[in-house]
C-alpha cells in the first residue's frame, strides 16, 4: 500500500514537472539568462559585436565618481529626474485610486459605469495613450489649450508644466488596475466592524483612517511596492511626450534635459545616441536595480512596523 502511494506521488510529481517545463524554459530564456548576462556586462568593457572585456568596478566608478565623463553626469541627471518623478507620481498613484475605490464601494448610483470608464485606460498600450495625449497637449491644435483658453501655450517645453502633463498622463493611465485591487480589499472588510464604529459615533473620516486603512494595509503595501518599481523604470512617457524635454543645463559640454529619465539615458547609452556602450548601460541598470530593492525593503519594513 505504501509502495503504491509512493509510486503515485512520483507519477504526480513528474506530471507537475512536465506542466512546468514550458514556463521554466520561457523564464530561463527570456528572464534568467538576460538578467545574469546584464549583471556580468556591468563589469565589462563591451561594444556591441565585440567580445566583452572584464574591467571590474571601472564602470561603476565612472558613473558614481568620475566627473570628467559623460556617464557620471547622465547617471546623476537621469536618476535625479527619475526620483523627482517617483516623488510626485507614486503618492498620486496610490491615493487617487484609493479614493475612487472608496467612493465606488459606497454603492452610489452608476458606480459600475464609472468603474468601467475609470478602468478603461489601463487596457490601452503606452503608445496609444501617449500619442493621444501628445495630440491633446499640442501647442497649435491641442484641445487642452482650447478648453483652458491658453492660446498657443507649449506644454512640452515649459517647466514645470511639462512635468505636470507627464505625471497627469501617468496617473490617468495606470490607476485602473490599482483601483480594482483596492475595491476587492474594501469588499473584504466585515460590515459589522464598520457598523459598530458608526453606532459608536465615528464619522466617515474616522472610519476611513482607523478601520478601512488598517484593514487593507497588505494590499496597500503590495501596490506601493509595485508602483515604486514601475515608476523608477519610467521612460516611455517622457520620451513620447517631448523626447526628454528642453535643455536646462550644460556641464563640461554635456547637456541635461528637463524630463530625461535614467532609463532613457540607459537605452541611448546601450543602443543609440551616445555611442553604444552596453557595459556602462548595464552598470547604470544594476545601480538602479539596487536602489529599487533598497527603497522597496525600507518601504515594506515601515509598513510592517506600522501594522
């Protein structure tokens, strides 16, 4: 009997492995191997088409400390713009869908229609979203200038309005999925707790801060972590909106653009305008990845301490 059960378990295990093999193969080919290759490339001098030459920490030293190189300035400027974007965009990406989910969860009239409308942008691709909004923000024939009576105001070349436009588009585009997560979390809060607090005299805001938020702290922690990761990797919005913005500073002949994010510099450095140097681009990517990990760890620890 025990031998038969053992054979059945081995058979089930083999079947499970067979079902997992396609996923494991795809993950290995398109995630694991490229990730390990990128980490190795961060420590090499590499030109596309040539064999990588191991140079140790030279690439990291160049982007972090060598002010005479363009790599130092592009990393510094790109990381600064990315952190500024994260600082303003992430709180809105958390707060706005939370407020909308809370409003829809009150079972107001037409809430399902509003939910569908609000979620719809999340189904669109980045190219569709940015092409549409770039047209609406256009200086000559954009509907935004027409509605606000701004004439031929340039949203793409005026600071801080180019930042406002990019952040607005990012929030509008990405909030639908987060709202659905919050709606599911809010639906799981026992009504008895809310009704008891209401009977005890707690108003709407007191119930929200003392019952609702603590009850959904784990979905909040999850969405905050994933939103931080997504926004630290931003590049498509500013690239398609104004190609990184206008030149605002020049140091040692190197120019800084107002909205140029670190991922744009990495892409251009690895494959495009700045002369292909995948080794340095990989070093920048590795540094950004470590920053994201550290920020996420601190955020998760703070959420646990407050839970």
